[in-house]
């Protein structure tokens, strides 16, 4: 019994898919570039993620907490500490914002996300930032963003 070329191709496709799956999986790296800075925008404000030279932690900077309401800010002081990066490339960092005159915290921004490098493309950090304001919560919100290695 002879097989048509189309039938042979249909039989070979699952095998080709299985053989190519490891190659596709290896083309995505889930770790940051050591010592790199990733830059992006959150609600038109610049955000930077600076990875430590050992690649195990990063510091996030965002000058203002994203406000999801009308209004503005006077002078503010932001405070952040290096956050650990998991082996899978996940990061969670918190920035607190306070008044320079009273030193009272009025907002926090929590940044969560993952580092990715797709094949030979530019490495990225894809994340979300969640703002919480105290005592009022009318300006709270959350937004996704992407920062690329600069």
C-alpha cells in the first residue's frame, strides 16, 4: 500500500512539532541582564528598573505615584529599596511617597513583573504598577507597562 505525499506530511507534522518544541522554549530567557537598566513609561512618567551587577536584585524608580484622578503633586520624597529577583525572573518592589515637610507617607506604588528576552530581541521588563493613596483612595489604580533595556 503506497502513501500519498500529503498523508506522509500529515504523519510527520506531530513529530516535527515535538522536535522543535525544545528549541522554541530555549528562545525565551526569564532572567534580567546583569547590571542593565530597563526604561519605560507609566502614565507618561519615566520608570526605571536598575538590575544589580549580580542579577539577584533590582531597584525601581518612579518619580511620582501614578494617580488615577485629577489633581497634582507638590514636592515629594520617594523611597525604595532593592528588591529580590526570583530565579524565574519575577520582581516585586515597593516605592513609598511622602511629604518632605511632614515626612508622612501619602502613597505607595507596588511594581510587579517579569524579565523576558525573546530570542535575540531587546530584553524587556513587563509589569504592572498599583498605586494606593492614604487617606483618600479615590486616586488608587493599576496600570500595565513595559520597560526595555536601554
